[in-house]
């Protein structure tokens, strides 16, 4: 993926909300209302950057990268 999503405001808000939630799992956090809201905003921003997430493999890769980065940011 050519887009550096870790600088995106929606990703930063997602990470901040994850840290504040006290949730242990990024996956569980994304499944709840607030996490899902920020993730959907990030998907919209990705589309605006020309990232095609309509392909399920691309979406899975994107989700995995997001979860991985969320876990890294939480430990900072």
C-alpha cells in the first residue's frame, strides 16, 4: 500500500481512543462502537487517497496493518 495511514487524523484518533479504552485487544476494540467509527473513517480516507479496498484481500491486508500498528502505538 502506497498510503502512509499512520499520519492520518482518523488513525491517530483511533489509536488514542484505543489507549483510553483500556481494551487489551485491538481487534476487540474495532468491534465496538467507537473503534468501528474511527475505522470506518479511516477506510473513507483510504478511498480518498485512491486505495481500492473493494477487493477482500486488499481489505484484509489493510485491516491487518491497522491492527498491527494499533498494537505498536498502544505500547508507546
